[in-house]
C-alpha cells in the first residue's frame, strides 16, 4: 500500500474516531494549510484546523518525521512550514491481521510543538527520500522525547 492509499484509509478511520467522540471532520477544504477541520454539532461556529500524521508503529524506531521541503527540485516547502493548523494529530497505526488500524492519538497544540521542535533542532537528523513529489527533505526527531516534553500533548487510546 503506497503512502497516499495508506493515508486515505487512515483518514477514514480517523473520521470514525472523531464521530465516536461527538466531532465532525470536514475534509472538503483540505490543502497544504491543514488536513481537516473538526467541529462539534452542539457548538456551531467553533472549529479547529488539524494537521494529521499517521505513523506505522512497526517501524523499528520511535521517531517522528517532519517534512521540511516537499520537493527539492522546485524548492516547494513541506508541511512544517506551510501548515496553518491549530493542532497536530499524530496517530499511531498498528497492523492487526494484515489490516492497519489506529491505536493511539497524540494531540498537540501546533504552536507548542513547533516551539519544542525548533528548540530541539540539534537532536534531529536529515533523511532525504524520493516520493511522489520528487526528492523530499525531512528531519527525524525523537518522538518519545517530544511527547514527554510538550506540555499540551494529550494521549488518547483509539478503540
């Protein structure tokens, strides 16, 4: 399953998770600025712009990956610089019987995450990958350290 297929499938599962919590997810305006807008039916007009990341937990590292430059050739900036989100939703995805499912959601206020990330740049390391957009420049950071140190990080188990 390629990255786009995986993300699309996980977004469907995330939408179901949001519904279970009384939230509505609107992806109609999704763009480089955010992945979805969530709201509550009982609180009209109150919305939150969300950047979602879906991390496959079978990878042998407990690190996060931040896209700094989406395409090196065109110098197209990655989501870290382009997002206009208010919250980062970082889902851990676990494979069960050959199918991926959401297992944990970490919810962080974007400004707090970005402040932490910028203060911890010296502990990151680069990773360049060839993806759908071309050569992408990423920074790998210690996710376990991040979730312990960003005070607004909340952890939710996904049933």
